[in-house]
């Protein structure tokens, strides 16, 4: 094969690989990508799901979050290397096409689409259920609320990627703000030894109630599937790279910060929850954060946390619609 024909072949392959990125506006800024990176790792899996997992596995939940967090970081770090090589809104599907061929891209793309198709149904149903928490909406059928939520998210995604970025930015602000506020309250209760319900917070609540593995190792292994689900959307930062200003500067900072954020918000909050109340005080039907706040007499704790969980569900729906749209176009 001549050098000229080899050069032409590389050009054709490169054009085929990058075809799905044509026409996108690079409107996402540094603050958008940073909050997308952190918001993607924080959702209903922590705000709502952590209560049931604490009740099943006890304090060992923090180990499950830490282990899965390390793997999530490694996946995103690997995706980040590919982003720096060639930013693409097709993300891993585009890279699979380049390195594994069309079959690899086909499998990765449709599996991702099916994942978000089922998750999106769960998210939109959750939005309707959470909205019914407030009495003023109880007479409105769930399907109407779900349709309105979908229309809002769809409209935002159709207007521009900048609107999507702004929506995700503020959703992430609400989630992060709620977690930071709770952790500050929890640390204050821990330091001052203020009673939570009828118990005094501290490490003794772990050691005196069966230790880190009160039910053995098996429950922790069984909840790993749910913990993995909690980390869904961390890959969104890779999809957003194709529409980001200066991705070679912004992406490394956003991706490298995921690890300590995961450690702080997931592992830190679970350890804190375990030292504020005995693990068997938490239930699957209530947010563990609401459980703690209710035990110290914070008014409207349920309403505030319901708003946060509603925001997390809307954020997940927004992210899923955005990312699957880009992935489907990349496969076209």
C-alpha cells in the first residue's frame, strides 16, 4: 500500500468517526462541566436509597460506596484520557467505533440507550410521586405531572445545550447545597454530643451495634448492585466534552475532582449517618437525612428533602435525555 493511499484511508476513517459531532455548539463553560461532573454522581441513590441500604448492610455501606467509587473514578479517568485524545459528543460509542469497529459501537450504544430508557421511566414516575407529597398536587393525575415534567426537560434540551448546562448547574447546586448543609449540621451534632432522638451521637453507635458488619459480609455484597446504580451518570462528563469550550483545560480538572467529591459526599455522609443514629433506625421508605432531621425536631424536614429528591430525579431525567440524544446521533 502506498503512503498516499494509507493517508487517504486514515482521512476517510477519521471523517467517519467524527461525523456525528458536526453541528454542535461548544457552549458549555467551566462551571457547567464542573457541576455536571459532581451532579452526575449525586442523585436519588444517595438521598433516598441510602436509608434502605443502611438498614440492610449497616455501616459497611460506606465500604461499598468507597469500592464502587474507585471503579467509577477509574472508568471516568479512562474516558477522560480518550476525551483529551479527541473530544466527542458520542463519547464511548464514538471511541468504540474507532477502536473496536461498528459492532462494538452498536452494542455499547444500544445498551446505553436501553439503560436510560428504563431509568428515564423510573425518573419520570418518581417526579410524579414526589410531587404528590404536597397536598396541592394530590388531585392531579400522575400521568399529567409526568407529562409536564417531560415537556419541560424536552423543551430545555431542544432550545440549546447552554440551557441544558444551566439547568444541570442549578440542579447540582441544590443537591450539593443540601448535602453540605446536612453534613455541617451532622458534624455540629457530633462535636457537641447533642442528642439525636434518644441516642448520643458518636463512633460508639457503630461499635456498640454490631460493628461495621452487623449482619455479616453478604448483605454488603448484595447491595453492590444498588450502589453501582447510584453512580450512574458519572460518564455524562465525557458526553458533554464534545460541546465544551477548551475541553483540554476543563476536563482534567473536572474528572480529577470526582474522586474526592465522591469520598466526601458518599463515604463521608454514610459514615456520618452511622454515627448520628444506630443503623437499624433507618428504613427503606424514608430518606436517611429526613430520619436524622426529624429526630432532632427540624420542622418541614420531609418537605425540604422531598424537594431535593425531586430535583435529583429531574436532573437524572434531564441528563438521560441529553446523553441518549447524543449517543443515538453518534450511532446514526
